């Protein structure tokens, strides 16, 4: 019984605070958005390399705070879903 209590305490000490969870989700969301934008840019550059006569314009979009927060909320909803 003592061993189980020790293991449970160790697991609980590794739990993250709500702040740490939100910070991690924001970091993940930003990374996903940046990666997706970079993939779109890379795809257009690849296309333009083969179609010099009709090049496509590179996206001029930026990733703002609201985009990151929205994506983080989506990640949180997924993680929090009990299904």
C-alpha cells in the first residue's frame, strides 16, 4: 500500500498547472499555424519553379494573436472532449 501511495504522489507532482497547460497549448497552436503557412509558401514556390510563365503569388498573410488563441482553444476542446 505504501508503494502505491508513493507512485500516486509522484504522478501528481508531475501535473501541470492551468497556466502551464495554456502556455503549452498556445505554443503548440502557434507552431501548427506557422508550419501550415510555411507549407503553403513552399507549395507555391514549388509550383512556381515548374510554371515560370504563370507564377502564383506568395501569401502575404500573418499569424496574429487571435489566430493563435483560436487554434489553442480548438486544441483544448479536443483534449477536454470525453468521447
